[in-house]
């Protein structure tokens, strides 16, 4: 398998940024993030004007909209998303030192890739492979934003991990859990009523799963720098 090319299915293009902005507004994100609808529309409009099309994902900085609050906004078959009960500290999972976030409440990700070709690798194995491709792993909040805007990014047997978010323990070592998004089977503590709902959970950093890829992006940019990011992206919007 080539280390430079992904074998993920081709998704339809992401919705236009203006449509994404309206989706965030309809979902109540302005109240969550302390932003006005006008601010979200302004960022999306400026970015869309210079891009001239689709291909980027609009995301809210995790300091403004944490995973625990975003997850219930997801829907699949009419069922809301949720965070597993044994991950009450999900909002403490922060970007790895190698992941640089724009200093802005709203930013864009280009060249999204679900990373299906990395399935059956452990997070410890997949992260160096992404680095070798000059890819940046998604944060758990970014993964939620992707599924919010493009629900079919989650498919049975084709879900993804977000290894850009990790939790550091008091001694500075990384917690062994790595966040992921998948579809609940309604078993165990999920409850049967949550079968088929979008789910934020975790896996051990050393374990392999055939059905979990490793989501990544080509770049993160603010609206005024999005042209450079688009030029760097590969298969943007997948």
C-alpha cells in the first residue's frame, strides 16, 4: 500500500461554506461558542469568496465549542450523537504539541481524508504515517464538525479516529486512550435506544481495528489565508 495515497471512497463535495455556516447556526453553535450568527456568516462568506467553491470544512475552535457539547448536535436516523459514559473527561483531550491551531474562533480545514487505508494500524503506528505524508491528524472536535456537515463520513465498518487530540496525565505522559467517532451498536452501557446513533468514544493507543481509519487534513487556515491551504490540499472535501 502506498504511503502517499488514500483509498477512501470519494464523498460528495462538502457543502458550500455558506451552507455550513447556516448548519452551525441552526444547530445552536453561536450560543455555544459565544459568537453571533453574523460573525459565522462573515467568516464563511469571506472564505467562500476567495475560494470560489467548496472543499473546506468550517470549524469552531475547541476552546469555544468543546466535544461534550458538540456531540449531541450530531444526528443519524434521527438519533442524537453522544459521548460514551466512560469518557467524562473528553473535553480535557487537547491538541498534540505537533498540532498548531489558528488563533481564531473560526477556522477552516482543507483536504479532509478519512484515512481508510490506515485501518488495522494502531494509533501509535498511524500517527507517524500521517506525519510522513505531511498530513495533520484531526482533533475530536474537528471530527464532530465533519460529521455534522457531512453525516456520511461515518459508515458502518468505515469510521475514524481523531488522534490529534490526546490527554496528558499529571506526570506529563500521554493517556493511553485515543478519541474516535463511530456508530453505536446499542450494546452495553450505550443502551438499545442508541443503536445507530453517532458516538464519540475511545480506543487504546496500541490497539488495531479493521474498521477505524485515521482522519486527517492537509492544512488548517483562517479565512484570509485559505487560498494557500487550498493549493496544498489533496482531494479537498473528501
